[in-house]
C-alpha cells in the first residue's frame, strides 16, 4: 500500500492543489487553468472550510449517467489533476463536488477519464461550518466570465 492509503490529510491536500478547475453553474461550464486567480481562490476557500474537518467512510456510489444528469443544474466544482492519483485504493483524475450552501459535508465524486462511476469519498466539515463561503467564491469567479 502506498502512503496515500493511510494519510488522513490526503483528500484535503489533493483538493487544495489541483491542476485546474471546472465549475458547472446551472448547466454552463467554466474552465480555469492551474495557477489562475480563480483556481487559487476556489482552492483556498475550500482549504479554509476544510480546516478542522475530516474524511469519513463514504456510503455513496456515483453512476456516471445520473451524475451527469444532475450536473445540468445547481453549482458543481470539479478539481482537475494532470495525472491519475489514488487514495484508499480508488483512482481519480478529478474530484467533483456538488456545492449546496447549507451542507456541512460533501461527497467528492471520483472522475476517471471523464466518467464518474464507483465509490466516492466523503468529507465532513467541522461543527458550525458549511459550504456557503465556497458557494459564494464559485459564484464570484464565474460572474461575468464567458462559459464554454
């Protein structure tokens, strides 16, 4: 087993250092490059929200067709990586989060080669924290931007 199997901060660290970011806002897609102000703002905001939280065993499973259907509405953030990573025996090259402001935790849906199939990760936020600030940051970085 590799180091990531036992590193309790692996998921939190991966979300804090993506190679790029896609935001899906009511079916519109926005792409931000690694090192862009927008990617940094989203990653920094999520890093702050994740402080004091912890990864939990996830009970969820993603089905690609259903996940892509759900992504047509609401706000979603997909953290992109330039190579396949592995955590707890599960590979991914992206992590997709549905962002609802009152949620006090989230599923990180594993993307592999553009598909969202299989087990997910779950991250529980510290008591009193929600995704509200992350949602505000994503809305701010997509306001006024041209979607694809």
